[in-house]
C-alpha cells in the first residue's frame, strides 16, 4: 500500500520544519552517532530527531496523525531523520526494502524537481525494469508506504545543503 499527500504542511509550517532540519548536523552512515545498527544509506542523515530536536519530532508526528492515513490508525513509534542527497551520489542508490519496520515515509522539503523522486518496484530487481510506481519529488509531499515495498530514490540533485535533495526520512513500527 502507498499513500501520497500533497501540501502536507501549511506553507508557514513547511518553512519552519525545513529551517529546523537545516540547522542540524548531517552525517554519512559511518559517522552518524544515531547509527547504532550500522545501517548503510546513501547521502547524509541527521541524528534521529527524538534526540536532536524532540519538539520538531513530535510536531511532525502530530501532523502525520492528523492526516488519518491507513498507516497511522493504530499506535506506532517512528524514527525520523533529516536526509540530504546530492547529484554525485546517484550511482550509490539501490533498490531495497525497509524490512525491520512496518511502514516508512518521506516528506520532500526542497524545491520541486520532477526529474527526481522515489520509484517502487515489484522486487529487488537488479535490472530496475519492473517499476510499479514513480512518485515525483514535489516539495511538501508526503509519501508513506509499506516497509516491505522495494523502492529507491532516483534523480538526486544539487551539490549543497541549500540545493540538494532534502527530505525527512522516517520508519515506523506498530506497538
């Protein structure tokens, strides 16, 4: 299952959230203090938001709860991160599942780039030719999906914190 919600935040809320995310430090997977399980991910992430900005973390979760998606209609916990990727990292992207979670979501924060987004696949298809869905990178778009859906980012862009592909990446578990 996949749900896409455009205009997730009000414009003033989006500015507030993006500004708070950009104040945080970003780390690759080898240097991130929150990466206790040695998860490998392309790009750079912040530490888990509950640690570095618990107020922002709660604000985003409360906003998600107000959407009343099929994913959030029972108790859950999430791990949320700011996630930044650059165009020179396109070759590091790979099809994967977020198997240790029940659902995952992205909130796209940087400017719309229709040559970028998230692709969903039938399987972990190494040839990348069994694409089911392509969700374009539209600023302020929430993309929430079952964690067992094979997916990958595509069309990474930018070369700095100011113009890179900035999103909130989150992983949820039911309680």
